[in-house]
């Protein structure tokens, strides 16, 4: 996933690099969760025995890695402005330019490669292929639910990410104006509240407009905005040490919010099978938040994040996210073409993870080569670099 760390261009002055190694660990955990979720749903589309049925909720919930990435995004983007440094915002153009230059090169390169591959491998017609390509290039693919049936379906997340980038200056201004606590709680209440109202007062079949609008809330803002807002709230609590962070997080009022989410997890556990959107989504946000907080303050997570292995996987995580799902289809790993056994799942996990890692490194290398001719002279970043 993208390492959301840069922001802008105010007069640059050299600053001490802020190390948050546990975020690399969290990023790798989230990436592995998404990878295993997609592979599990491909190899074991319908659990067939007791063991598979026991493991199915685990790997189904592993898709919550996306929620974790959203929390990381809000956390790191807000850190320079809400954290200890409290630096001035560099300006919308500078911010957006730097953010898009982080996510676009490998994404666009992969889009052109995968579009051509889909036409050659699966006979995808030219005009529909170009239509899908254009939607992805313009980051509006997450607004068309039919894209969820393609091997590019996971790119909805990148469209969501760009939506957040476009609105971040306004959201940051809201946090600075009324304070992180009130801003975060207001966004959470407004976004999830409107989702509940949409579900309550406009019940409809999935194919109808209200039903589709509710579904799209799950893949776009404002439905997903609370996840980013939680990360921004956490950034305002960041201290220079893990101990100070523990004191901040587990002090009021954030601890009350975390406790409420924990209570929701416990009391709602029995009702999960019958939950629909948005309640089930809020449930998974609660699970993801508690996992994020645990890893953020857990010393072994920080120790792991300092290792070269985890740092490298973290660096490649965004490109691994981009390439892994299409690669499944190109090597023939599809629900109707693989044996639905745990042994096959384990073997494919090892093989496809290595393949995805190699493809991700290649994608990043090619992107760097292409962008080298367009890059400007590097300046010292005014934000935390991880």
C-alpha cells in the first residue's frame, strides 16, 4: 500500500527524521491480510469441511487490511500539521502534486499493462477495455459497481484514496478550526449516521438507485471517511515516545471512543451473521482500530519494523497490492480452475506471494525509470519519512 508520508512544499528546512517503525509492521500485516483474503476467496470460495468453515471468518475478515491502511493514511498525512511539529500546510497544489506522484506512476503503468493483458489473455473487447481503462485513469472506477467483477476490482481502493487526497485540505482545516476531538467525532457521527439513515429510510433492492447508493457508500467517501478521520485524530495524540503515546491514547476522550468500539465488538459478536451495511462495516472498523492500536504500542511490532525484511516488504506493499489480484487470474488461479483444499491454498500462498513480490519490485523499478526524466531536484521533506 502507499506509504502516506509526504505533503508539501512550505519553505523547507532540514528536520530530524521521525522514526515510527511499527507502522512498517502494521503495513505489512495489512498487506498480507488483503493478499490472503483474495487468495482464500479464490481457492476456497465456499468452505467444504469443518476446518475450512472455522478458518473462513478469519480470512474473510482479513480484508480489513484496507481499513487499517485508511487509518495509516489519515495518521501520516495529518502528522505534520496535527502532531508535535504543527507545521503550516504547504498549499493545495503542492500537497496534491506530491501525493499523486507517489501513487500514480506504478498505478498507471500497471493499468496499461493489465488492460493489454486482459485483451490478449481473456479476449476483452477493445471499447469496453478502453472504457474501463479511462474510468481507472480518472479515479472514478469506484463509482461503477460493475468494475467489482473484474480482475482490477481491488483498484476501487486507489479511487477512494484519491478522493481523500482531494478533500484532505478541507478536512485538515476542519480539524484545526474546531479541534481534533470534535472534528473526528463530528465526521464519524455525520458519515455513519447518514449511512444508517440511507439504509433505514430508503430500503430497496440492490439493483435500485437507493440500494446501489448504499453499496457505493462502502467503496467511497463519505462512507469510508471516518477511518481516515480516526487516523488523523490519532496523529494529534502522537508523542515523542511509545510511553507518551500510550498515555495519550489511553487518556480521555480517545480511550472512551476506543472503549465504545470494544463494547460494540463484544455485544455485537452474536449478531454479526445477521448484520448488514453499515453496521457490519462499523463492526470491522472497530476490530481494525483495536488491532492498529495494539500494534502501534506493542514493543515487538516496533522491533520487527526496524528489520530490513519488514522495511523492504513495507516498501513494496503498495505495488504488491496493485499486482497480486491480476496475477492470480493470469496464472490460472481462479475459483473454477483450482482444487479447493487447504494444501493447495498453502502452496499457492507461498508461490504467488513470491511472484507478487517480484512483480512489485519490477513495477516499482520501471516506474522509477520512467519518472526519472520528469523528476525535479529532490528537496528535503518537511514531513515524517518512514
